[in-house]
C-alpha cells in the first residue's frame, strides 16, 4: 500500500509511503492518492486533511521518473494534452480534482519537483527543520508541469518564483518560511503534532463557513476587488441561513463551545 489513510476524529491523515524512493509518486501511487482524496472529499464526517510523507527523509521527491516517464513516453503530445485537460494531475489535487475542504501539507525532508507542486496545491504548509524545497525541472530539460509555474508565483510573487523555477535551486525550511512558502517551521519530532493541532483547530469551526471562506479566498484571487467582494457575498449569504450560523451566536451567548453540524 503506497498511501496510508488514517482518521483522527474529523481529521484525515494521508501519508505517501514509498520511503525507498523518497516517497516519489508513480502511476499507482498517484491513482491511490486520487482515490484517497475522493474518499476524504465525500466523507461528511471528515473536515480537514493532512498530507505528509512516511519517514524522516522525504515528504515527496516528485514524480517517479522511471514509472511515470515510461507511461507518458507511450503517449503522443496530443494525447498528453487531452489527458491533462480531463484527468486529475500528479497526486490528484494538482489539477482537475476540486476539494472544497481545507488541506494541510506537513512537509518532512525533501519536497522537490512534483512533490513541491503537490504541496503548493494544499491550502497551508508546515515544514520540519530538515525540509528542503525546489523545482529542479529545468535542470532535467523539462518544465514544472503540475502547477508549479502557476501556484508558486501566486504564493510568493513572480520574481521570487522565477528565481527558484529558472535556476532549479533548492532552499531550506527557513528560507521557505521567509518567502511565505510555508506557514511555520517546527522541529521534525513535533511536525505531526503541530499539523494535527492546526487541523483540529480548523475542524472545530463551522464546516460550511470554513469551506465558503476557502472558496472565497482562492476564487477571489484572480478577480478585481469589486468582483471579489460580490463573490464573497454570494458565498457568505447561504452560510448565514445555515443552522450552524444560529448555533455559533447562541453558543457564544450561553458561554459554551458550539456544536457545529455542517448544516
């Protein structure tokens, strides 16, 4: 089994487990991740997911070039383009698979090439002190093709992104934190607990509100401010009519913890 799926309360933990190849993703692993993401997406009781890599050496070193490379070499350019337009990308969440629930990446060790692109497709990223980040594709004669050229500039700005993309250089966890690539850096021994604590703090909130807020942020980034404000209201108004929106203020007035049901 290349993907482990664990539930801790309302949090799902997905672990890429191919330690012998630094948790690189081959076709089988990518398909297993797609199935795991769909399982998370469709489970009403699960509210937040954490993605991480098995062991201490790697989150994910990208696509397994031996397996994935052989597969894509069998396709023509037209077939590859059609496949990219219609099927989920590397690791599932990089393209054509929408997950409206929050996803955290707990990055331990190598987070390179497609591995970084998968992490970029998550909503938040925590890194261990031994984490290493990079998009080395141009050093191998290819281009980041799982969202790296699009998500990284949106996250840290085009010039900083180009510095990493065009040189293919690697950066450590502290530089990634300074650039805004990761939310925080923690000791390796604390990474799982920190990620789980953050995920649980999100999962305690009203799930409809959390999903609407996530959608408002990501979809609003590409809109002019006025259109973004309209989008915000379109997403917020149905949430205001929910049972959870009544439970929140009621619990506050009664000085107790709210019991959100996601409806």
